[in-house]
């Protein structure tokens, strides 16, 4: 008997500027698959993950909050850092996390910290 319900993570982020956020995630390789910049939400495909962007503020009474997002990149981190900088996305220097090794830290237009680690070969 399996206990895996087949759930997939689909982070939802409350953003202040939908157009800026869509542009940011496009620089990371994302593609809008539902909704649009003229609406109050979009669903983007980013690698194997879908991420929702909502323009309404989180409802604290319902327990809504922001989410930390961590990605694994197949591209070398220095190459990704260079690509993002050339696209005008401010990125930190590559650092080392004691558990995850090298990481690139990037902030979304809303100031949410994204942590990007190098994907290990299987």
C-alpha cells in the first residue's frame, strides 16, 4: 500500500507588481501558461515547477503568508549569475550554504529571497 498521494508543490506568491514579477521569472526561464499580465494572477511554468503569482495581498486571517522558494539549477551557478546580471536582475555573489553547498541568492521585485543551488547529477 502506498501513502504517496501524488501531490506536487505549486507555490503561490502574492506580488505587488505583476508585470515586474512575470518579467523576473521569465529571466529565470519561466513561461506564462494561464492568466495574463492584464489580469490579477498568472500561472507560470518554471522548469518542472508551476508557480502562481497573485496581485491581491495575503489574507493573514486565513493564515496566508509569503513562501521561501529554493530551486535547483542544471546550469552552472556562475553562468546563471552572469545571465541574470546581463538581464538587469540584481543578484548576490555566489555563497556557500553548510547543507546545500554553493548557492546563488536573488531577490524578487517584492524582496522575497530565492535560493538557487546547483543540481547534483543523479
